[in-house]
C-alpha cells in the first residue's frame, strides 16, 4: 500500500519534535474518521 508507506516515510523524515509527532498523529487519525463519516453518510442516504 502506497499510502501507509508514504505516511511512514514522511513521519520518519520529520524531526523528532513534538510538532512532528502531533502532525503525524493528526494525519494518521483523520483517515479513519473521514472514512467513517463517508460510510455513515452513505448509510443515511441508503435508508431514505
């Protein structure tokens, strides 16, 4: 998977400061949330 590979590479390349960790965490955490919202939206549309 290219997505996880690029994410891990960017995470490693970033400096080991708090900002880099926070940015990496935010990028990693927003993907499942966005996916969940998309699925919820599709389910809501399907029920109508």
